[in-house]
C-alpha cells in the first residue's frame, strides 16, 4: 500500500517536473528508473540491516521545486545540481552534522520554504477543476469523500476515479494505445556544473530533502518506538541517491507519510517484524523501476488537468503540516516565516535564480534583523536576542 500510494499521487509531481525540463520519453523513463531503483535498493538494504521498516521514497517537495526552477537550465546542469545536493546530504548524514545543519535555520522558516514550494500546486488544482470539471473535478471529489470514509486510500481512490472519468469522456484518445511495455534502459547523463543552477536547484533541494523529508522520516520511526541511527539512514540513503543522479534521479530520502503506513501496528502487531514491510515496499520500488517506461507512458496518456488535480490532492497533507509548522512559533520568527512563504510561493526569478533560494534568503535576513539570531525557543519565551 505504501508503494501504491507513492505511485498514485506523488509520482504525478515527478512527471510534471520532467515535463518542465522538456525531456523526451527515454530521459523521463531514466529519471523515474533512477528514483525508483534508488528507493528500492535503500529500502531493502536498510530494512534488512536495521530490522526496522525503513521506507525510502523520492523527494516530492524537491520535484515540486523543480517544476518552477528547472526550465531555465540545461538538464546536465540540473543533474550536476542533483549530484552536489545528494553528495552534501551524504556528508552531513554520515558525519552527524545533520542535526547541526538543520538547527542553523529556524524550523518554522524551513517549513515556510516547504509550504511556499508546495502551495502553488495545490492552488493549481482549482484551475484544473475549472478547466476540466468532469475529470479533474471527479479526482478532487473522490479524494474528499475518501478522506471521510477511507482516509488511507484517498489518493489511490482519487487516481482510480480520475482514470474512470477519463475513460468515460474519451480523454485517453490515441495516447492510451501507445503504452511502452519494454523493460526500462537508463540513460547516463554527464553532469555539468553551473553556479546559478547550484543556487536555484541544488541548495533548496538539499535543504528541503534534509529538513522536509529526512527529518520527518526519522520522527515517524521514533514515534513508533524505534531508535534509528540518523548517520546510517540519512548518509546511506543519500549515498545511493548520489550514485544514481547521473541517470537523472533528483533525490531519494526517508519517507514520512507513506512510512507511517508501515511502521504502525497495522503492518504487524510485533514491532520487530515490521521490517518486512520495508523490504516489500523496496521490492515494489525495484519492480516499478524495471517498468518505468510503462509507468511514464501510462501517466502521459492521462489528460493534464487530471494530473494537476491528482498532484494537488496528493500534496494537501504536506501543505497542511508545513503551514501549521510555519505559524507554530509566534512573534518575530513567525513574521520571517511568512515572508519566506510569500517570496517562495511568488515564483520570482532574480539574476536567474529561482524563488526558493530568495525566499530562504529573505526569511533568514528578516529573522536575523528581528531577533538578532536568537533561537525560536528563546524568542517565543521572551528572552532578549543575542547581540
């Protein structure tokens, strides 16, 4: 179920990112192959090694970031940014710098950065419904109804409903007859390195993957009674991610939302046996990687408004969590976080660098001015800022 949820909703965000990069079918399939195989290898190996249900997935917020930022660069420059981000994540993971790096920037500002990246795609769901009320509207309606009666399956039910509505309205057309059933052949892309791409793509991708994905992934494990080794998990997942970026994969990381499916008693009453769920999910990802070309062609056959609506409902939970964390700390830090959210969501591009970078810069500068660099806890408690 964890794998099915991933390929039902968040996968649509990845497909939108590949379209923004203007990739052909072969390069798109290679990208999907890289993130699926990376998730599979990491999930199987770490679950067996730790005897914990380690669920690994691609960075959905990272893919959302790329939709707005990747279009102005050569794909080789983007791959170079992917590689640098994953190598840096592996270094901070294995060395134990992970916690120290995350603590440099207030968590509410990082949450605001995440919310600013994701919120426009949830809003675009409204545009999709207006443009295609039957198909996109059925996706949103099915999601809302399923949230009431079968919350865990809501995204899967939304996908199935959208497919049925597309078939009923003839939306597949000729595209649905061209599904590629061959095994996927990855394409090696030589990374190139561009400073603007590193700042606009690499730096935000690194921070979002660490703070918005790996940190919550560790929290899910701890919440269910496990004691994960953050050095092994963050470092190991990021190392595998770095090794596959030359095939187009943007980033893999510890999962959070789908991990909750496999870490609780629903997976197995005995916590010591739940690691099997991590292995099964990893194997499912490896299988998906083998047929990545089929997945890409299947989703390509679906109308764009349905994909936009599906991506919107798949990101609702993440946006709710990010917005709640953005506003969780009152006072000056909250002001800085809202400014981060506004600048990031605006989509502005300055000096060829995208809004995620400028949103982070604006938020940190405002926070430093208003608080003098005091911690969130100190500011919320009324302590004077550091000089």
